[in-house]
């Protein structure tokens, strides 16, 4: 079958109309010069793909030699690599950002100042929560940090935040809680709660102990614990185990023996809650012992005088009455001295009676 010129012309014209139905492309700058490339509002443009799913879908690398402006949102599904400069002039929200190299920040701001805070240290060593304006008060003046070995980059310490820990290796850092002027490494002007507390220069194994103090590096008789008031020390416990107490010690306990002192041989003193004191031996220091009874100038009462005193008072001379003992108790050392005095007086009276009996026996034998 022959194909005429008119038939071929109609076929080409129909092809042009079919192409124009799917894509319309024009060059126009609005003034007739034709130096602007535009596409219609409907439909997508694909480069390297026959099924574009966005206004511009590029399947492969895209290179922009000059400037690319994103008026609304830039979304990167996988990886974005910037060889040189990357500048964001508007608001930017990022999560889980890893930066390799040096990052410079200028004019750092937050939409909501209460939602932004950085833990930093001031020049005097105090730790504070800083807002962006406080963190970068002067342009191009970075916050002072120091490295993990304590070598300062500037005057402020560098705080390392890791899972379950926040620390700094910088020297002379004072942390204040409830105070802007901490006086020591950790100064807390409030209540502190701690389940376990270990005081040592070395790690300690608590083993269920709630408070453990190690003072192996201290000189002998150095206080491990010292409690004082405004005038003097109340209690001191040395690293040799010596307890110095300047006040009264009160034991309130329902235990059978609230106070027990022992050594490697066993118990050496025990105080029961009923007032019974048990000890292996007790040594009392007294100033005067009643040997003066045997001196020639000692006035020894006669049996008649003792009898009259007992009939009148109901107890021996120089011995406290039952009423006094019940109300005031007795001094063990003083009471032993009185009992020995009475024993010595009784011995002298027995000797005296023995002499009288011998004289009577001599008289009777004559």
C-alpha cells in the first residue's frame, strides 16, 4: 500500500499532539527573551527514571555548582554528604547528630528558652545550667573546656556525660548544690540521701555495710570521725579505735545486753538492760585507805557507844542508812573503805575483849 505525503504529514502531526498532551516545555523569562525553563504545575519530572514520584525525581547523582534553595522542607532518607560548606539560615531541628571534626556555632538561639539548657562551669568552678545567650555571650569566644587529663583549654571544666555517670577530670572544681559559692569539692546546703556511703581514697567493698570509713593512710591516732559543736569536740574516733567522748553516753535499747566489750579471749564487760554489770574484775582508785584506824590517836568507840548509836539510828556509825542508799545509791569505792574501817574497828574491839578475858582468867586462876 502506498503512503502519500499528506498521510505522512498527518502522522507526524498526530505524534506531536500526543507528546504535547503529556509534557509541555517552554523557555520564557516573562519578557519574551526565552531564557527561563518552566514545566506545568501538574505532573512529575523524572531524571534517570520513567516513573517519577515527586515533582523532581533524580535517580542517580545530582550536582549543583552554585546555590540550591529549599523554600520549605529538605528531607534526606538515607545519607547526605557535604564536602565543604553547609549553611542553614532558618530554623533547624536535628536528632541523633554525629559530627566528626570541628563545629562552629554563632548566634545559637532557641525558640523556647526553657527547653534549652547546657551544663557548664563558670570561671569560679561553679556548675550552672546555661542558656545559649549565657553559653556564647561574646561572638567567637568559645566556652572554656579542659581535656580528660585535666589540661585546661581555658578556665571552665569539661564535663563528660556517659550512661549512668557525669564527671570531670579537671583539677580544683567546686560543685555547689543550693549555693553559688561552694567551699569544697562538693558543697550541698540541703538534705542528702544516700543508701551506702564509703569514705576512702581507694574503692571499698561494702558487703552490706551502710557506712564504711578507711583511714589506712592516716597517721596514728588521727580522727576518723569527729563531732563537735561551736565550743568543743563532743566525740572523736581515731584510726586506732580510741573513742573520746566529752558528753554523756545514753543507751536506750531493749536488747538483753546493750553494751558488750570483748577481746580475743571473750567478753570482758557486759551491761544488761536490767542494770546488771558483769566484768571479770574491777579495780577502783581511792585516795585514802582506813589504816588510820590503827593509829594511836584514833578515837575508837566502845561497844556501849556503838550500842547506843544503833538503838538511836538503826545503823552503824559512818555507814549510810538504807533510806539514803535507796535514794542516792552507793559509791563502791567509798563503801569498801567504810566496810574495811568497820572491820578494823571490830578487830580492835575483839583484841580489847580478848585482853579483858585473859585478865579475868588470870584472876580466877589465882
